[in-house]
C-alpha cells in the first residue's frame, strides 16, 4: 500500500465516519491503521488497543485496521466487541500508547467509523486532517508488529463496580441492541437492587429502535417498562455506550444538562468549589445551579474531544454535554463512559437522599426549542456565525462567543453555531414562557435572514 486518498466527507472533526461501501471501506481502515500507527511510533510508542461495536461491518474494518497498525510496526491488543468506554479503559489499564474504537455511534446501520485516542490526550481536528494528508503522501513508518487478543470485559466490569457505594434501587435499562449489551448484563448481575433490561442482544440492525437516547421516540420502550414495573427510573445508552439518556419514575426525560446538575450536586459535596464544564448548548439553569452549590461553572465548546482537552487543561473533575456525553475525572479516567455515568447517577440519588423523580420536579421550569437546523454550505457556515457575532456586538448585545454566538436577553438565551460534523448551522433557544421563546426564535430567524440563510426542515 503506497498511498491512499480518503473520501472527502469521511474525515470529521472528532472522528472518521462514513457509509460502508460508499464513503468508507476496508482500504480506508488499513490506511487509518498505518497512519495512526505512524503517529504512535513517531511519538515513541508501540502498543495500541483496538475495540469495535456491534455493527455488521465492524469485524472486517477491525481486521483491516489491525493489518495497518501491524504494518506500521505496532503491537496490537485486540480487546474485541464492547462499548467505547471499555476500549478507553483498556488503554489506561493495559498501559497502551493509543487506542482505536471502530464504531458508527448512533448513526444508521450502514454507517461506521473510527474514534482515536493517544495515551495522554484525545486525537481530533488537526490530528485527523494530518492523518489524511499523510495517507495521500504515503508518509508512513514501516515495521513488523504483532497482534493478539486481550480479554478485558470482565476487568472492565470489575472496575465499574470497584468503588460503587450506591443504594439498591429498582431500575429499567435499555441497551438498544448496541455495544453495551454484554457488559450491561454482567454489570446488572452484580449491582444491588432490582434490574430490568431491554435489548441487550448486540445486533447491528438495531431491530427495536435506533440507539440514540437523546431522541424522545427511542425512549418509548423504556418508558413503558418503567411504568409497567413501577420502577424508580430508567437508563438508556447509545450505540457505542459513550452517551447516556435517562427518564424518571414518571417517564419524564432528564436531559443531559439536568443529569449533569444532579451529578454536580453529589460531586460538590465531596469536592467543594470544583470547576465543572458544560457545553454551550446547556441550560442557563445548569450554570446557575453549579454556582449556587459553590462550584465554578465553565462554559466550553461542544464536542467530546474538545471537552476532554479542556478538562485536562483545567483539572475539572466532571464535565458534560447536552448530548449525554458525561466525563468523570474524579474516581475515573476523564473519558465519556455511559455505563460509568449510570453507576454515578445511582450513587448521586443515594447521596442526595431524594428520588430521581423528586430531583427532576425540583428543577426550574424552562422551555426550550429542540435543535433547530439550517442547511448551510461548509464554506459559508463559519462565515455566517462571524457575521452574526459582529452584528450583535455592534448592537451592544450580551454575546458569549466561546463556540458560535450565545446571546443572553431578558427573555432567556439563544445560540447559533456551525456544526463541526455536518453542513448545517445549529440553533437553540431557552426561555421562561412561550411568548419569550417565540421572541428568541424570531431573533435567530432575523439574524440568519440578514446573512441570507433560511430555516427549512432538515433531518438528522
């Protein structure tokens, strides 16, 4: 293999992702192995862990990736089928120099992709772009490495349970036929309480519902289970187990920022004054709550790699995103692992001494839009955000430009940012009542109109 060109759409900001047989295939996987292996070798490392999710294309991509890593002179530990958190854990536990997870996350079944990490930091953005350029030039280290299987699943489950000190609750679980299934079954056999699990059989066709717990329809089966069995609450996972969703005993969704508020309250009892990071999409109620509890709220850019990098820089023990990525450095490794977040949620309910339903009911009532999406070309989307920021600042508006434009007004706040993964602008607004929300959405539409962008229905 002399050189390789990736499909232009497959190299994303945080990972490599595409449609099998159209924009992503085994030749790409081998080139990623050679390129990532080259980065590891040039950095003085050699040992790489590789894991994969339950998609039908994953085993083939895994074999090709391993071939590429071995050709770059790396020694590969194949940790096999399981959640992304298990792969991240294996890099730490087995003292590897890097790790690659083959996963399509919550994308449709015909998608797949690669998430990468180096021993001491996430691998994203410029790293991924450099991987693509190195492939075109065939700028790879050559060597003869080795590959062997490493059975890490039981050790991972042991580690999840090692520090657990939560109450015995009655909980419903939905693995969505994703990669958490086997790990979840092992975990629930040992977790105190009464547990009812749905769809733990790993199946890349996702026959029951799509594995994305941030979409309300995907939680319907879990809602029915919690209602029928009169359970305390329910927990759901995405396809590769790095994002968590939850519902309370009444079936109400506890959104990512609300989960972070609950987890923050428990953490701040143990580590008063800590910095807690959330992304720009999170509710103002979360930032206010962290401050009220004596913590230091820090608003940062959306994107799991960006959040991990900011945690490392600030030493924050906890961070989270609206999308359900929750990151614990406290008693964990600083990566997003939904099984670990679930364990910590059970503990938090115990520490706070109230049911999850009561905790949800006590939260301030705000109303917000779902994510509004506006098609906008790759070339134009960042420029539009800059135009909007400039106009707002000229008007003297209260603008936070950490990631796009987040505008505070007496009605609430609205956000406009460019998606890092699609040709869209993403907006969101939050207010105290419907009239205020309508005014905020009108402000977004007005700003976009000034930049020649109109809102149309666009699917995820």
